[in-house]
C-alpha cells in the first residue's frame, strides 16, 4: 500500500520508510505548511495535524508528533522538543541537566492516520536516560544524548539498537498491524 507521510523531518521519514517498506508498503513524503497546535498532548497535536494534512492533500495521510520528556525537568522539552532543539540543541539540554543524578527520560510519539473518514491514532514510548555527554554520529535530533533503558550506548551510537527499541519502531509496528487488518 502506498502511504503518504506528512513531515518535514528527514530523520523520521527515513526511519518510517525503512520500517514500513520492509513490510511491503511504500512511503511517500508530503510537505504542507501548517501551524502546529500548541498543547501538552502529543495526541491532540497529531490529530489536529492529520486533519490539516488530509485537507491539504485530499488523500489518506499520516503524521507523527513526538517529543523527549525529561523527568528532572518536569517533562521538558516534551511537546516543544522541535523548537527547543532548534534553539539550544543537545548541548543546551546537557547544560540544563548539569550533574543531576536523576537522568531518566522518555521518548514518546503519536502517529495519526487520516483515512478519509476519520483519524486513527497509535502511541508508543521508549524509556531511557540522558547521557552525560554527546556520543555517536548516527540518527538525528536528540539521539546523541539518549540511552535506552538496559543499555549503555546512545541511539546515535547504535542505529541497530534504535531500530529495535525506539518509540517510533513500536508505534509503526502497531500502525502496520492496523493497516494489515483492513
Ligand atoms: P514534523 O514535520 O514531522 O512535525 P518535527 O521535526 O517538527 O517534524 P516534532 O514536532 O514531532 O517533529 O518534534 C519532535 C522533535 O523531537 C524534533 O526535533 C525531532 O528531531 C526530535 N525527535 C523525534 N523523534 C526523535 C528520535 O527518534 N530521535 C531523536 N530525536 C527525535
């Protein structure tokens, strides 16, 4: 099945293509201009963007909204992750964390698929911690500072690990099961 993915993020696109194409789908990027809703809820944002994407392209389409939620920063940057990354980068996150001992964090994501009749959402997360320094050259976004639970390498150091454990991988799997059932 050909799936349209409305995103401007090449990292997300590459991961979705790799995962969904291994299951026999093709994924085509569509870009559209839309002012993202401000909310603390990834699901609310993703639903709103899926409605807008459907109106813009007139075909079934999915979007994905994600964020990094850091325990000791009360969930910051959360749904503001894209903006914060642009403003202060992963260096800024490490500076904010300083030498805090509690480094727990979770990546969360919500995929919203508009099939022309309504919006279906799929959510997932990956728990882990913020490293003490940037490590690795792979991945994108916050990957150089995120270490998944039970491991020592950052996502940027091991893409193989990321592709097995990530919030996106799990959520894309749910999404593809849903598509198979249709
Ligand atoms: P869209 O066009 O799809 O909205 P975006 O980059 O604006 O792309 P979000 O609003 O969902 O995406 O913001 C999420 C931020 O978290 C963004 O800066 C991403 O680069 C980052 N991020 C999301 N998933 C990530 C992952 O798997 N690894 C590292 N960083 C990630």
